[in-house]
C-alpha cells in the first residue's frame, strides 16, 4: 500500500470513529481538537490525528493533559 493511500485510510478511519462517538460525555474534559486535527477517545485517552501535506502527527492526551508516550 502506498503512503498517500495509507494516510487517507487512517484519516478516514479516525474521523469515522470520532463522528460515531458523538458529543455526549459524562466526564469533565472536552474532546475538541487542539492542533487542528481529528480527535477520538479510547478509555479516557484522546488521540488527535493531524495530517498535513508533508507530515502526520498524533497528539495524545490523558484526561485532558498531555500523555507521556516515551515508553
């Protein structure tokens, strides 16, 4: 699979999951994009996928605060 196809596939999958999640939450932190990407929540951890023409970044937040992903 070529890189542009992979990028499009990942972006579509994440945006579909985010859309399906809806806007109703029973906890305090919000799930709005902070970096201009698409946000999806899994077990109180927010994953934001930011796709630009030359880079793809994933920002991870745990309960609204940056998560340590060094491990």
